[in-house]
């Protein structure tokens, strides 16, 4: 399986090239924009690997949740590449990619959370065994004080990851016993998750690719922001 993977749901933009288990990646922290980086990065990766786009079997992208502009960027570039090459597309949860990026081996329960702004967090929970991910709690968005560990387990069973716990440190004790804060969704993680799924034929037609927004409201009114505790 050979694929291109993109992840732009946060300010940590990245693109990866997966060639039958060999993984190459380019990444950069870009506070605003970054669309002009992705295709040049892809050209560099292909050159480094001595490969061409005609060898690619599929395109994967971090579908979200995350920043609205970033999600549209990854999806749009994935669709453009897939359409031009007549390839299947696969969206991967950015929170699942975050969990895999934080995974340290063996069997772990990872509770992934990203700051969603508007006094909310995106969150999801995954059981990862030998690099294979199982969704325990699907991606959702909520106020941090209402986020709890999945019902079947206590907080002691979970490791938190992502900047949702940095923005709202009080949330950690409710859902996890440890924190890996400096972790982000990466294109490399998207590629690792997508490769076996694309090989199983789980890719979709380019017209069906879509971001996973979780919520459809971009911003709160000033009154709503004050009602939620401030202007954060």
C-alpha cells in the first residue's frame, strides 16, 4: 500500500508519504495559513523516496475535529489529488491520529482532547494495542467540566493527550491519571491508521470525502461567551 496523508486540523501542519511501511514526513508549526506548503512538501517527499504520484494507491486526510479552516484545507487538497489521480480517499479522525501519536507501545487507553475554543474541548477515547486502534468513545465536543472517562473504566485506566488538557488542566483528574501534553495529530499517524483501512477497500469516492466538524458553530456571540465564563 502506498498513500499520501495530510493533517492540518491544528497549527501543526504535516504531510506524509507511506510506501509499504516506509514513512516520510514534512511538518511545521504555522499559526495561520500554510496551504502553500503542502504540495511542495509532497514533491520533496516523492523526490526523496524516488517515487511518483502514479504509484500512489490512495489519499488519506485528518478529517477532524479541529479548526474549521484547517479541516477544509486537508479535505480539499485530498480531494484535488484524488480527483486528478482517480484514487480513493479516506478520512481519519484527527483525535485518533492524536492518540496514536501519543501512543508509547504495548496496550494503552488514550483519552485525546484538543482545545475547541469557545470554552469547549474536542475529545475521544481509544484503546490501542500493538498500534491497532479501537474507538471506545467517539469524537464529541463539550464544556471541559462535563467531560468524563468512559463509563466502563475509571480515570486511573486512561492517559490523557493533547492541548485540551493544557487549556483546561482541571479536566485531567476527571478522565486520566497521566498526561502527554506535547502531542498533536500528525500526518504520519494518519498514514499508519489509513494504510490497513485503504488496503481493506475502505476508501470512498472523492465526492464523498468530508470533514468531521462535530459542531457546526464557528463562533459565539459576545453574550454567549460571557455566559460561558469569559472571552476565551
